[in-house]
């Protein structure tokens, strides 16, 4: 109501207010990348799933096959909230993987989703921040193989970084996938010759992947 009255007053006395020109805004680079990745996966038939930033231990760890003694559960890696009346503590999710648990519990298969969002870990140095972004992907259906995983991620990398991008899969370990693989792309700055960006290796790690572990389905 105050703004309405002021507007009428200025119109009545015919006062021209000075206009201060501001610099044009831009979309944050992280938002740009998330939008582009979402569009790439949407073209492949994926939908977006969301979940809470504040999670419980079961969705964030137990249902994802992370045992009680796993280092990721410790205070130095996870932001725990004050304990509740029942003695348990909520936490800031350490990955977007709890979204796949919630989605599988609330929906019937097949699934083809991505889950972009903020994640939090007690880790801070020149290459890490306490809050960062991830995009989780989940496909569940009959006849899905490791070849489908490799084909999907290779197509995503070429769409995001350019056709002809070299992609490699390295065996790895994650509690909630088996088999598991790290995915690298050929460094786009030095073209594989070795530089500071790729730490002289010629490759840049972009994601971790794998087939959903049977224990996750059991949970």
C-alpha cells in the first residue's frame, strides 16, 4: 500500500526520478552447466528427481550399503546436526545418492532419472569446498548392462565437451555399485600432452559410475 501511494504522489506532481543503470546479470556458471547436463539427459529420456538437503543416516548411508564403520560417517567428513530427543542426528547430505533411494521407495520400476543438487562435506582446501554440486543418474530396468552405462556416459561426455571427446573407464570401488568405474575425459586444454589442469596426466576425472549394488535393492 505504501508503494502504491508513493507512485500516485509522483505521478501527480510529475517528478522524474533518475534511473541508475545497472550491469546486466548473468546466469551462474554452475547453473549453466546443470541446465546443460539436464537438457542432455532429458534428450535421452531422463526425468529430474529431487530430495531434501537435510537427510537421515539411513537414506544417506545405510540404504546405500555404507557400513557403520565407513570413514564417510565420521564427524570429520560429515556435517551432523544436533541430536534429537531420540538420540539420533540428522545430517547435511554428503551426496545426491539418497534421492535414488527415495525415488525407488516411492515409485515402481523402470527408472530413468537424474538428481542434480547441492551436497555437503567437511572438506576444504584449494580444490574442495564444503558445499558443491553433483548430478546423480539412475537407470533400472530389465536387460540393463554395463554396456548401456558406458554408452550413456560416453554420449553425455560428447554432448557436453564436444563430439570426438576421448573417454576412458577405470575400475574403481564404491559401496553402492558393483562393478564400479571412474570416468575420465581427455584434457581439453592440453589435448593429452599434460598440463597443470590435468596434473600432467592428460586426463580429467569427471565422475564415478557403476551398476547398482544388489544390497541397495535389498534395502
